């Protein structure tokens, strides 16, 4: 875990934590500078939770125990103004906004990178390699990520069908030839349209790959392969959450793309060059 990120990680984790862990997390956030000086018994008494809860909470953050948590909190308190962990405020100046966004983006990339499982990334690339058609769907901000995916993979010769029209997508899903795969993008993994499309695909024996930050979501459970990103800002902090989820998804798509590119590197590079030359020939301004 990089410095300056532990408080953001705690904020995110307590969103879906047990009642006791949520109580503990909220206490730590309010007393981040004092907690490094506590023993586990001190923190247990002051927060009102058991010592076992404290140890479990620390390990759920990816640390080796309460000692590791104290080290991270001490670093965080020494290195940065804890106000930067707060949600964006109408009173923030330009420099404070810049610092808050940089902190969140750095934390998002770090957490997403550590959380993306090589096994599932490679399985995703395997599926895209074998597919004649990749159907992709994302709603709202996730559609921007779907557009980015479409642009990247189309330039190296993959047949990608991308539309926000759910009726058209379902028609393609039911009428396309074999060897198709469905790639669904949803930060929450609970978007009604996305979950419905995933269920229809499964009924028709189409492989489903999900990209979501919620491992407990319907999309994650339905998907044959679930690639997990990390939204490091609680969803009730909508202004920051929209930015970090988009950054996380774009990073994951880039990683999948480069893994795919490596598989047949020379051939794919030639396709990229051909695509670039065609655009230059027909659409660049004449000198």
C-alpha cells in the first residue's frame, strides 16, 4: 500500500463492512492521528469493539495486523493534510481540488493494479482471442469505457459490437453466430439493464465477462469471468466516485488491451500501422 492511501481505503471498506467494523472504521477516521499511539486494548476500549474485530479489520485492509495499520496511519498523518481525504467541498480552492483528485486517482490506480487478478485477466484475453464477435455494453459513464474498448480492439481487427440500445444488443446477442462473447461494464454490478442482459446471455449459452468493482454484485455472480476493478471512494460521495470508477475501468481496459496486443505482437502492430496510414491518407488535412 502506498503512503497517503490508508484513510481512503478505510472509507471505502466500511461501506460494506459489518456493524462492528463500520463502528471501528468510523472511529479510526475521526481519530487517525491518535490511533498509532494506542495499543490494541486501548483501541478496543475507546471504539467499543473487540480486539478480534480490530485484527480482522486490519487484515481486511490487506495489512498483517494492527501493527501494520498503525504504521500506515502514522505515515498518512505525517505525510499529508487529512482534510484531503474529505469529499470535494464548494469551499475548496484550485490547489486543494488538484491535490484531492491526484490523491484519489493515485490511490485508485494503485488499488486497482493490486486487485486485478492475473488469472482472470488472462482468461479474459483468451476469450477475446477465440471470439469471432465481442459484444460490449456499458451504461452512462461505463459507456465511455465501452467506446474506448471498441476503438482499441477495432483497430487491431476484432469485430466489436457496441451499442447503448438494449433492444439492438439483445437482437445481436440472440442472432449472432457462434464464438461470441459478451463484455459487460458496470461499476456497481447492479445496473438493471446490465444484469438483465447478462441473464439473457447465460440462457443462450453466451460467455459473459464482467468488469465491476463489486465482487458481491449480481453481475459478478452471473459472469463466467469477473474482472474486478476498485472504486476507492464510497458511492455516496458521488462527485469523487464518478471520477475514480472511470479511471479504474479505463486502466483495466488498457491492461486487457496490452495483454491482447502481446499475444500476436508483430501482427497486431502491423494492423495498427495500417489503420494509422489509412486515417492519414483519407482524413488528414492536405498539405
